[in-house]
């Protein structure tokens, strides 16, 4: 930068260099640096035979040239606001894209979900990695998510089962997906779950659970119903009708007693 200032004082700069120097000197943040160069010049005389710029004369010349330069008009307030909004939107978009990329990359590295299918004349007991267990009735299918690292551990049921939910860490839940928009979640419970012919039936035998319905056409609206021992919830996907009442859980779980 010092060499360019020397060229400017000697009128040896090209038009582009001259405009760059003037712009640099108009920046108040650079004034202290220029004054430092001037103090350096005054305290360290030039070596004999070496031409050095006269910083005091240069400062006076710069003051004369920049005095008459028109000030750059400030942009209207609405432009400044919209520029800030655009910058924020770009940053938010980049963060979202980065997060989605990490998620997709992670999911691509996960193994496939595990599927269990009980036979026409046999029950099946499936042990989960969190020490929970699922007892499948005949002709039932269970899909277990391979990703159990987060707070929501997910399984999908098609048929009839009794789910023994082991005690979960604080903030963690086991989610039992049945219909397209119905999830039963619990932290420690014994639950009867039946999903057949687009109808869901959930009965809590021990502990407590939440029966959650997601409405796809209502801006992601969600309704959650707490179920305690003896509480039953029945939901029809086609009619979207929900029925809740108290029952005897043993009438629904008797078949799984010896499993």
C-alpha cells in the first residue's frame, strides 16, 4: 500500500489505481494507518540517495482532492431493510440445506429397517434394542427403525400386538405408528395395539400413553389424547371418527399372557 501511495503523490498512478487510492483514503478507518506512515517518515529520515515521499505534502494534496468529491448518497431505508432480509433469508436457506444434507447423508449410511412377520398359526416375540418387546399375534407385521439414536424410537405395526415399553430415558419415547396419521407414544407401559382395515384400536393395560392424531390437511394440526390404565381409543381413518372409553384390558391382551 505504501508503494501505491508513493506513486499517487508522484502522479504515476493509472486512473484505476488513482480511484482505488482515493477510495481507500476516504475510508475513516484508514486514517490512523496513514498517520502512522507519516509519523514513521518524520521520525526516520530517508537514507541518502533514496528518494522518499513528502507525506505532509501528500496529506495536504489528498485533503484538497477529496474535499470536492461528491459524497455517495445513502440508499433509501427500505432498500437497506430488504437487503438485510435477503441476507438473513440466504443464511437461513443455507443452514436448512446444510442440515438436510447431513440428515440425508446419515440416513443413507444407516442399514435398512428390520421387518418381522408372524405366521398364520404362530405368535412372535420381538426384542428391541432399548429392552422393550413386541408380541405379535398371528398374521401381523412389525417394522423396526434402524435409527435409534434420537429421542423418538419408532416402530410400525400392521396387525395386532402387545407392546411392552421399557422405561425410556428422560425425554425419550417409543412411538408406535399404525394408521397414516396415528401414533401411540409411551415411556413405560404395556399397551395393546390393533391396526386392521384402516381402523386403529389402542388399550393401555399398564402405565400411560398418548394417542396422537395428525391431520394432514389442516396446517399440520395435531391432537393428543392421554390414556391411562383401562383407557381405550378407537380411530377410523375413513370417517375420521374417534371413540374413547374405559374397558377391561385383559379382554384384549389375554392371548399374549404366555408369550
